[in-house]
C-alpha cells in the first residue's frame, strides 16, 4: 500500500507542523469541553463516584457485610450515619462498597456495547448486503421494551455480575449500533473517503483511519448515556433478584432489602437510591455537554433506553 | 393511507419473527437440565418425561424451534406446570392491569412533559426555562422503582394518603382502583416526563425560530394561537417519536413498578416466574409485552402520517 507511506514521507518539518496543529486542536477541544458547565459538573460527580468506588476499603467505616445484632434497624446516628439494616449492617459502608459493582458493570457494559455496536453498525453500513440482515435483527431486539429483555436474559443465565453485564450489553447494543451506522453512512459518502480509495488505501485503513475516526462523536455521546442507563439497570436487576447476588452489596440489592422495611426503616432504601440518582445525573450532564461540544446539530432530548 | 398502513404492517413481520426467535432461545440459554425446574418440586418421573417430550429437550434445536413456531401460529404459548394452566391464559388475564398502568402514566407524562417543554421554549433563556430543564434532567436521572419506594414511604407510610400496595379491580370499586393506581402511575410519569419535556423544548425552539412564526406574530395574531396552532402542531413529529420510545420504557417500567406496588400485572407475573424459575411464563410474558410494543410503534407511525402528509406519500 504505497499510499500509506504518503504522510510519513512528508518532510520532517511539515510532519512537526501537523503534529503541533493536532495538539492545538485537541487542547482547544478540551478547553471547550471543560468550559461547558454541564460537562464540568457531570465530570466532577463522576470523578467523586469513581474515587468512592476505588477507595471503598478505606472510606467505609465498617465492613460491608459485618453483622451487628446490637444495632438492628438503627436509624441514622453519629455511629451509623445512614443507619443500619435488618442484620445491623452499616448502610453507609454497604453503599460505599455498592458503588464498586455499579462502576464495574457500567464500565464493562460501555466497553462491550461500544465494541459490539461499532462492529455491527460499521458492518451494516459499509458492507451493503449485510445491512438488511443486521438491521432486521437489531430491530427485533429493540422491539423488546426497555430493560425487559435484560431482565429475562439475566434470569435465564442465572444471577451473577458477569451475566448482568452480558444481558445489559445485549439489550443496549442495538441502539448503539444504529447510532454508529447512521454516522458511518454519512461519513463514508464524504469526498475524502473517495480520495483515500482513489490513492489505493485498503478497506482496513479506510474504515479505521478515516471513517471511524470521523464518525466517533455520536458514539461517545451515546456511550455516556449507556453508562447512565447501565447503572440504573444494574439496580433494577439486583432489585428483582437477577443481578449480582447478596450478601455482597450492590446499590440495587440494598434497595431491595429496604423494600421489606418501608414501615420501620426508610433509610435502607432511600440512601442508595440517592447515590444512583446523583451518579446518573452526573453522567447525563456529561453526555449533554459532550453532545453540545462534539455535535452541535443534535441538541435533542435523550433517547429512551 | 391504506397503502401506508399495509406496508407498515408487513414490515412488522420480520420484527415479530426475531422477537419470537429470541424468546425461544432464552430457554436454550438456561444452563443445566431445566425439566425439573419447570415441573416444580412435586413432579413425578412420568411428569418429567412428559415435559421433556413436550418441550422436545432431547431433540435438536432446529426441530424444537419449528415446534415452537407451529405452536405460536395456533396461539399456544406453552404450559406452566407450576401454575397448572396455559401460559397465554395466565398472561392475557394480567395484561389489562399493566396496560392501564402504562397508559395512565403515558397520558400524565405526555401532558406534564409537553407543558414543561412548551413553557421552557416560550420563556427561552429565563429562570423558568432553566428550572424546567433542571427538573426534567433530575426526573430522567432517578431510578423509577426506587422513586416508587420513596413515594410509598412518603404518601403511604408517613402521610397515609394512599395504600402502600395492593390492587382493587376497577369494576369492584372505581375510587379504590384510582387510589391503588395513583402512586404507581405518578411514579412512572414523573421519571419519564423529563424526556418528553426536553424533546418538546428543542422541537418548539426550532419551530418558533421559523419565519412564518414571526409573520404570524407580526400580523397581530394572539401569542397563544401562534404558540399552539402554528408552533406546537409543527413540532409534533419529534414529540410523537419520543412518546413512542417512552411507551416502551413505560411498559418495562410498569413491569418493575408492579413489583414495588404489588399490582397483579404481567410484570409481577414475570418476576414471580423468575423467582420460581417458571420459564414458559417468562417467555410468554416477554413475547406478549414485545408484541404490544410492536403494535404501539405501528400506532405511532400512523400518528406521524396523520401529522405529516409527506410521510404518507413518501415511503
């Protein structure tokens, strides 16, 4: 592929100029991103959430599964800031440890959905004869309302963290693939793609270097929303008993514990939900900011999940 | 219009095919021998053999798939040995509760969301706009099942205004029915209203910036006429789209909310079936809910065609 040698064969001074221009553009982009109030607030919330999950061992005042029969259903106090549950376990410690599950599931689902969505979406738009086949399959998966498919899949596979990730990935991939397909369809008709093909670039180089590199923005925005929805969906799966199993805490199964104690101990269910809502709010703010900066044309309401 | 409708109905066939195929494959995902789980704890050896023969677990996958489709065409969704009744009967009996819950929530969410969105668009870049958008964003960040529990604690346990759960059939006692449906419907509506509000606002802002709006205002028409007659009607297409998407979210939301509020709908049936590992019910519930959603999407497309004649003729 002689064309590939093109930019590299340019005089070294020009290559340096190009690199400097790229760096400047990247800095300008980051400046605009962090100058966007929604993104900045969202980013700080997500950073705090991530730090809580990473430092859970040190932040939690008690062990998350430590049973204390002398403090059963204790209301919030100086010893137990968020109270205790039916086994006398400290809610604050369980919530802090529960953020780890949410973060892990969120990250895995985002990465897996991103990969699956990119592969399927690109194949559908770049390989003509695969388009109808892939899109009809995805339409079928999208016909299952919301997280219902994930609930059924997780129920069939059995309750575990890995199965929850698989179920959520299957549920969220179709919409993501559609987003990728739509943006690849636009980019692949651009003149510079034709130019790349004319100078003899191979399919691999065209797809990865030129098409995907220019079609990524909507995917990134979509994935922040997938992250947000995954955190809620993990909680739903755990709440219904098909998520990561107890006694290890997840934000969802703490709420499920609390459902049986609404009469006498409101604090069990209320606090983990607030943490979920704040984390999801942060991700939604980040997504809004990213969309404004990356893709100003698409300032619409968030798609459902 | 009839041509449009029939094209739309035809395009639902491959979707329904994939839906039923995925539903069928869910049984195949279950690890280990599921005969014992489907049969329940007090099944005899003959029962087990009968179930194995009926589900064809000893036959290859493609033969079982053919049998599944043959049954589907006869309207047979399988048999729940744990409930001791046909799946279709058990699911269809529960469907009205789920549909009325989702329907109520849809009406509330659409009304409140559009109101909020229009208000934000008309008062663009003011405190009203920002307040409405922050409310919308918070609404769509809150997990609905958790919000349901908070509503129970607040209005059920502390204030005692509404029952903390349970269901009264509409035919028996309309007031009791309304009281038992109020909290779950409001819960679902409040968490979905934000999506509609955001879409309404951006669609209205697009339309209100058009020349014909300025013309209408310039010739002295009343502001409200311009906003609703000229503005809203032309902003309806994107709003109808999100309302369609929301319906799917509300259907699955209803499934979870029913469990929170102990309402006897399809959702509670499915969740109960998950706990008992009653797979025929899980499959049947999933399939019927998905079919309802496919049907709703066709309705949404019909609405498009009604709001925008171009849609009718173009496709």
